[in-house]
């Protein structure tokens, strides 16, 4: 046989596992995209939002008369005009029965509670006309004291964010393993411990900073409304908007066209979406709102924002005995969609991969006069992973142990899976040792340790450190019953349907709505394998509630694990339906049919075959099909997982720290992730890269900084430091594969892994480089100033010198001009 | 209003614009060239990058009137025809091949900046690429595959085989 003949007789290669180039790219690399802001409708009006320049004040008067008379302004609305119909931005996660939710108006009526809160809206015939008139709206504020610092906010006699409430605490959430029956008594564990290490760690506020600014267009058609929005969650948004505004759900269609990134930042029911719908209804005209970057940074939700008090107990040999965590979690001024749930989700991940016998978690959700926090890539799990991976290093130092040996001594062994943790989660599969060994090789660990030693001994001004992060995360959100037990307001299933077209082409409808992940490609691969049809014959439809009526959308590394599984289940149903038709057409018993590579064949009867694509035509014509079935092989499926999936990995960072200047530089970054079965290695690698960039950015660059008056001083990309290509290293990545037992694909989820794992690896590396100089903590981000101060002045480097940022020097934004106090506007240095 | 005459992606346009109109707004709102996008207000992100007389500029920092008499090329004009695969610019092709994009919002600007970079430096090192595109922000990719894409395009445009650090078994 020649090679050619051999290849021809081989079964077609499986699509799953192939690095398919993405179907999505064709339109994106040629500029033929459908971003929401591209949308132009006849007679469309443009909205511009007047935003509060102060953090906390009573509105004592609004004069819109000048704005109303400005050229090409159609109307101006204040909160008072919309007070009766705006409802409250919904919060879907009341984490405790007595959680306090003050309500969240989309536009302020009597009081503003953070800088950037909407106070009026100008409607203009052009965006420029509306924007010009924003400056003509005159608002009188009676300033109230801003509540900004969480520790001060929960102190006795603190000023209140919401003066109708008794305190600034929204809720007190407790998980106690002893009480839950998943572990021993934590207080006793600490009382008996030989060694206890305690730290106060800070998770700074971050801004998701998706590249496409938020945008929404609403078109009224009679009593129906179509909304295009740059959202991650068209399905959730539809339900919530119906509940908030009273527009009946069946009169509302939401379309998420091409969406330019989200990272949790577009997992929201935005005030501006509510307002656009209300104004389109009131005006009977299509309206558009697209934010500026400054508006995005100031008024779209932030992420993180925690003060973490963490205690770890162990014996002198390094066997961990207990973990105790107390959090102050910054809610901001209001509760948005899952604001209170983010730290609660993290509650279950603080024990990490370690076998703690005892664990207690407490969290206070705290109101401050800042924009609300909510989901940002990882949502609760990066915070937990940071704390546990940092404290493991601190314990290693205390015990004089190698940090990797300490981890190894306490982590779950490969043969112990499935393993139920002290937090009550059942970790599904993995091998931490294998991933770690591979990562050590990838980094060139021994050689770098030797170099570190040489630099120490020679007193090199540039010191080297190596940081570990051996992490796991809970993905595949989520089993609906578990969500119910956590008081979450919805389920975690996902829906899919498959339509077999007469020409044999396949439409796959998914409820999981992508915004850069590559669903169209990966879902095509899944379906090509399941149905035995060419990859190119599959079209994936998503993001439009009229096309894809049921869905829970994309977040929490859930799309492939839950949404992909729904697609596979739908495909199995298509095959089952087609089997009946095939048996009829081939005049054979169903039991005698084999299905492979898209064809049904009769066992033992060569040549008796019919393809699934031919069957699609046969049921379209419907001239000849079994009497007891419908003439269709289309199918839909809803998948609700029974457990989370638990990707894990070992991330290693080698960091150079210049002790003279405080500059840090990542010398090498290596990571090995186990995300279960890999459907598309190209996409998986890309997701890891992107996650690493954001996790490293938390460690080194990004922080949403507020001044003493509550002004966001990082209100543009001049000051909020999203890293560029020059700021990031090359990443050495690899995978181990332990298939997830909880879904037929075997996938665990990859979207958040890099972001969750990398931050502590980077900080641990920097500390490892300078610990011998007496440094035991440096606040994130590790700016040169902070690193230098920690080395030369002790402590954790201190807060960022906000007065020195560009926002003060010259680039004062419109919203802060003229309202800062003398002290803040002078910025100290001017 | 001021009259301007501009060639954009090979077509000539004559329009009256407000003097304050930014080039990016002229492209998007007057000409419907929505392939070029706005990502920030401060010229930091580079999503709006186009070529003005062959040089890359951030079209949010150029007034439309400054483009009077000039040739503008946007992402919609860099491939030789309508964007069918065979006609893509080598940089567009490389971004696809090397998975140099995810959400794709920064991609038009990133591609325009990369084309200009390769014009000035046909065989850049990794460091030169990273520094060459540092005016363009991407939030999705971590840049590694963008760097690979530029390396691959450099190889193809100079006629040498792909010199990029390809994806090993995945290439």
C-alpha cells in the first residue's frame, strides 16, 4: 500500500484536540465587525450622562434649562423624572438572609454615593450635541463626608454611606467547617497549634478594563423593544430588565453582537442599560449610549477590593492544622448583580489544594462611597488563592522550610482524588506533583536557584527570587442546586440546540454568549466529532435572545464545561433521532445500525449506509420517514452539572529586583495548567496567556486609586496601567491532562486559571528576592516606589502617592474640575 | 464647517466637517468605516490606529481637517480585495494563524501598527516588536501570540520561511 492510499483509508482525524484556527477571526481581522457602537438606526438619538463629581452628597437642586436650550438637544432628564419607573438595579445574590441592600437607583434622585454616579441624562440628535450640553447642567450638591476606608467604615461611630441604614455593613457571612461538619473545631486547632502565622493582606481594587467600551442601543417597535448591548449576559439581562422596568419579558429582545471583551466587567445589569430602555420607551425613538473610557473606569463596576486577615496553624514539622480567614470586602456604594457573592464564592477556595483539618471563614461586606465592585476575572477565587499562597510562603519562612516542600507535605496526593476538602467541595481529579515537576523543568529551577545564591553572596544590587503558586479553582459554574443552597438567584445550567438544515449544514444554537473566547470554533469542533460532519459545515449562533432563547451566558470558566456539554448532549439526541430514520431508510433494525464518521451503516451488510446529512434532507422532504416519529432530527438539550470542575496548576515566577531603584522585572514565567481535556490547544494557550497578563498586572501595575475625597485618580489609561507588550514577559506554558469526570468532554475550564494563579507567584517571587533584606510584604501593585521603600524604609511600601499621579498634575478630568477640596486639588506637589 | 478632500482605502471623499471633528469620528460616523474603533479618550490604547500617508497614527489624535489632501488607509483597506482568505495582508493572515486576537477589538489598530512597524524594521527582534507595539493595548492575549504573529508576518514579507517561535506541535 502506498502512503496515499493508507491516508485515504484512515478514519478522519478527530476535531477535538486540534489547534483549529478560529472561525471568528475572518471578520475581526478585516474590520467587518458588528460592535454595538457601529449600529446606526434611522432617527436615532444619542444619550450623554451627567455624572456626579463628588463622592457623597445630597442633591439640592438641578437646573437643566440651559442644557435643554442647547442646539440639537431633544430632552434632558433627571433622576426625579425617572424615579417612579427606574426600579432598582437587581442584586441576584443575597448571601445571608439578613443582608442589607439599600437599593440601587440607575440614576440618583436625592443623593449621590460615588463619583461617576448618573445624575442627569442629555438626549441629543448627535453624540456631540448631547455631550456638549452635559456641561450646561447645573447641579447643586450638599457635601456629605465620604466613607472610603473599609477599616474606618466598620469602626464605632463611623460616618454612614447610607444614612437610612444602621451601619456600613451589608452582611456578615460565615462558613465554619466545624459547624458544617466538614472539619474540626477551628478555635481548638489554633489553641493546640505549635506555630501560628498571621498576616493582613490587601487585595487592591482593580478595573476590568475590557477594550470595547460599554455601549447600548435600544429600538422601540410598538410595544416591543430590541436592545443591542456590549454585554456578556444577554439572557440574564433580558430577565432582569423585565423585572426591573416592567417591560414584559416577551416584549424584550436582547442582542449581544460582537462584544469586545468582558472579564466579568460586562456581567452586569448596567444602570445605563436600564436608562436607555426607559428613554427609548418614553421617547418612542431609538437611542444609543456609548461610554467614554473615563466613564468606563469611573462608573462600570470594579473588581477585588478586600482586606484579608489570615491565620494559619501548623506543627513544627509543617503539617498544617487550621486556617482562619476574616475579610473586609468592599461593596462600593451599592449592590449590583453579584456584588455580595464574589467574596462568598471565594470562601470555599481559601484552603486551596491543602489538607486543612479545620477552617473558619468570615466576611463583612462593607459599603463605601466608591463605584460598586462585582465580578472580575476569577471573582473571589484570585483573592482566595492569593491569600493562601502568600500565607504558605510566610509559614515556610517561619518554619525555616523550603516553600515547595511545605506545599508538597500538605497538598492532596494524586491517589486521593476525588477529595472532599475542609470547605466541603469535592475536588474531581488532578496530580499536583506531576504539574509541579513539569513546571520546575520548564522554568529551569535548579539553575535559577544557583544564580539566586550567587547574587546573594556577591551582594549584587539586582537580586533574584523565585515564587510559587500551586493553585486550584472551582469552575464550570454551576450545579443549580448548589447555587440554590448558596442563595444565588438563578441556576447554573446551559442550553443548546442543533438544527439540521436540508442541505446537510448544521446550525448550533448556544446559550453561552462569547465575547472573545472562540465558542464558534470550539463548538464547531465538538459538533463535527459528534455528528461526523465537516468542521466547515457547522455554524454557531449565539447572543440573541430571539435566536437563542435560553441561556445563562459566559462567565466563571463555564462555557465549555457546561455550554459545550449541552451542545454534545443535543448532538447525541440528533443522532438518536436520525437513527430511527436511518433504520427506516435502510430497512434495518435500529439495533443493527452503527454510527461512525457521520454515517449509519448496517452491521454485516457492506454498502448499506446513509449519512446524517442525507437524513437531514430526507426529513425536510418528509416523503419517507417512520410513522411514529416527527419529520425532524433537530434537538435541544439543557445540561445542569452535578459538581464543579477543578482545574489546577503550578505557576512559577523568577523575578529580578533592582534594590537600588525598586524596579522589578520578570526574568522567567513558567506554568503548567491542568484544565482537563483540551478541545482546542490554540485557544487554551491563548486563554492562559491572557489570564497571566491580568494576574501579573494586579501584582505589578494596576490599582484603582481614590483620593481622600473619593475621586478616582486613575480615571484614564494614562493612570490606570493596563500593561503593554513591553511590560510583560514571554510565558512558558504547558499542560497536564486529567479529564474532568463531571462532563462527557472532560473539560475543566480555562478562562480564569492564569489570572487566579499568577498574582501570588509574582509577589512571592519579589519577596523571595528581598526577604533577606528584611522585607516580608509589599502592597500590590509592586511599583518601584513601594519596592524601594519596603527595602530601604521597612514596612510594606505604603500606599501609592496619589497626589503624584498625572490625574492631579495636569490631566484633571471634567468631572473633578472645580469640585475638589483645596487640599486634594493641589495634590500636594503643585 | 471646513471642506476636506480625503482618499480613504482607495476611494476619494469630499466632505464638510466641523473643525473639531476627529479623524476617527469622521471615518466612523461620516464614512461608515466602522472597522476602526475608539477604545480610550487619551491616545493610550491605539485601537483607532490607521495609516495617514503611509504612517501609522492614532486617528483619535488627528483632526479630520488635518487629513485634508491625504491618503488614509484603515483596516478595511489593507487587504487586496474583499477579505477572502487568499487576499489577506500577510499581517492579517499571521494574526489569524498565530491566534493573535481574541475579542478582536484592539486588532484593527494592532494590525495597522504592526504593518507600520514592519515597514520601518522588516526583521524585528522580540524586544523590538514589544516596544514597537507598546502604544497599542490588548486586554485579551497577553501579547505573546501577537508577537508571534508579527514575527511570522516578518518572515513571510521578507520571503524567508516562517522564523517565528511557532506553536511547536500545534503549528
